[in-house]
C-alpha cells in the first residue's frame, strides 16, 4: 500500500533543504555563492576559510607538460607560494612585514607626494580642456602613486605590471592548446621582472619599499620580498584606477559635488559600495563545518558577490531595488543591521587589503585637486561605457570636460569694477556676493550653489583661477 506524505511534512523537508537567503549553490557541489551581508561577515571572518593555493593548480598543469617545461612550473609555483595571500601562518608574517608601508604614519608621509602627483596630473588634463578620464587621469595617477610607493619609475612600474600579468596567466595554461608555450612565456616574464627589480633597488628612495629592501630594513628573505613587490604592483593598478573612475562618474555627474568635500567622500563610498573594483571575493573551505544547516566541505569555493553584500538594509526598502520580492537571488534581504556601514570592497577579515587606507587617500587628493584646479569639470556624456570583465567593474571610457578658467588679472579687474571696491580683502556683503556670482558666470566660471568658502574678492579670484595661481 502506498503512502501519501502530508503537506506539512513535505513543507518541512523543503524548508530543511532550502539554502538560507543570500546563499546559493554552485553547480556540481563546487561551492557556494554568497550575496547576503550577514553571511558575508560570518563566512569571511571564519578561520576555516582560506584562499586559493597555487600548488594544486600547478600540479595539474605540470602533468600536461613535456619534461623540459616542468622545471619552469616548479619555479613559478615556488614564486607564487611566497605571495602574501596564503592560508597558512605565513600570511600573517608577510602581512606584518609589509604592513608598515600602509599604516597611518606611512600614508601621512606619502600624502604630500600624492598631492603633488594629483595636481600635476590634473593640470595637464585641465590644460587640454579635459578628455578621456581613465587613460588620461585614473591610470596615470594610479601608476605614479604606486611607483612612488614601490620606488620605481612610471615606466618600470608599467613594465612590471605587464610582466606580472604574463606570470599570472600561467595558472590558466592547462586550458590552452599549447600550455608549454604559455609556461615558457610566463617564466621568461618572471625572469625579466626579477631583473627589473634588481636594477631598480639601488636607486630607489630610502622610504620606498625597494629602498627599505635595499637597506635591509624588511625582515624577510629576498625571495619573499621580491614576490610580494610584484604582487603589490599586479594587485593595485586596475583596482585603484577602477575606483577612481567609478567615483569620477558619480562626483562629476552630480551638480555641486566636486566643490563639497563631504559629498565627494559620500559619493566615493557609494561608488565603492555599488561598483566595487573587484566584483567577487573567493575563499576556499579548509575544514568541514555547517552553517544554517548547510555543509561546507573542504575544497569548496565560497564566492562573495561584493556589491550585493555591500548593500545596507535601508537600501533594500527603497522602491525599485527588489525589496518587493524578498528572497530573490538578485536582491536577497538581510535582517537587522550587520557591521554598520562597513564595506567589503577591500575584503574582510584576515585577508583585508593592506592598501585600503592608501586607496582612499589617493581618491581624496585627486578630487580635491580637480576641485581647486578645474572646478567646473563635468562629465561630457551622461552615458558611461563600462568594462565587460568577469573580475573588474569600472568605466571603459569616461569623457570629461574641463572648461577654461578665467585670467586672474582680468577677473580681479572685473570684480573690483563691478563692486566698486579696491580692497581685495574686505569681506563681501550678501548683495555683493550675488554680484560676484554674476561676474564670475560672465567670465566663464560656474559657482556651485553649495559653495560658501570664499568671502573676499581675493579669495574668489584664487578659487576661480587656481591653474594660473
């Protein structure tokens, strides 16, 4: 005689099998995709999750190679295992050795140089009347600041970045028709990267990473330092330039935002939250455990969708965000505040990006320079063409215009005549401020409504003509 299960029993079984909100399985039991804010905090804080290790991947590759190419794989594997992102205790040793280059004191020491780099980059851009922001501002500025930190010339930094990409591609060589050729190219790139670093070390500034290495001030074997310098170059360029491009799209597309430091910082947070430089964070289960009734097995991948995990509860209640369809994969709700307004865009837990503080300072200095040097800078097009890439989320092209600023002498004369005032340092009345706005507009200078800083003729002229000052 057959049995019919009651609806209640069937519902209980379905509930037990269903993943919690914001957790969905990858095909064939490979792991999990995480989009919930609360689950992201719990999982990325769990010591039973590690990072992808190079040796299993490279061992699989070596089995497909002729004998003469296998020593190259062994050398590249040894190099990769020295990079900071390791599951074992060496990660913290390496992190501590390099952490001093990214702490508050180090960033404070780097800031004047960042400011100089930002202003030089912006002055060139403004002198041309604007152009394509990514290739003319975001990437060159990211290269210059990164090169300053490491102790390289811009040309050396760009070369090392290109070489590091060739080395990284070896991890995917098993998928190619001729994996041996990819391995040989990767080994050749690694050899040249080592030669480039060896040549640059003696000339590097003392406060730079290479300068400290040359002076023996980093307590690590040379092989560890070498590998992690290459890692710093590889990891920083697209992520920083992408952050700058995403922020520029918001700041320069919002009326009055460039002139308001508070709004600039808020829009930087918005860009990092909604368009993180890296779309996903991957971790690997090292030890078996259960969470919310689901098993996480060793070797499984945990892939965090950063933009979705970044979302705050208040955003889930806004119309059009999917809050009217709770539990959908595209917009899973969380319950209760989790980790305040924290961002996962720079990672979370033991593997959080060392350069997070520095990246923010780079953005602050760049947009402050734009405000002072080219205050009328704005997007040329409302539509932003974005990169289609599995890893990165950034503008591909971002056209920007920088209207010319007024001549200082001409603008001073125009204001003194219109206000019938020769004292450049007398505070202006509210009526005189209105006249000042009109004169500035007539001379091609747009004044944001929120701007309240300048109070005298001299201050207004200095604000409106920084390129010539």
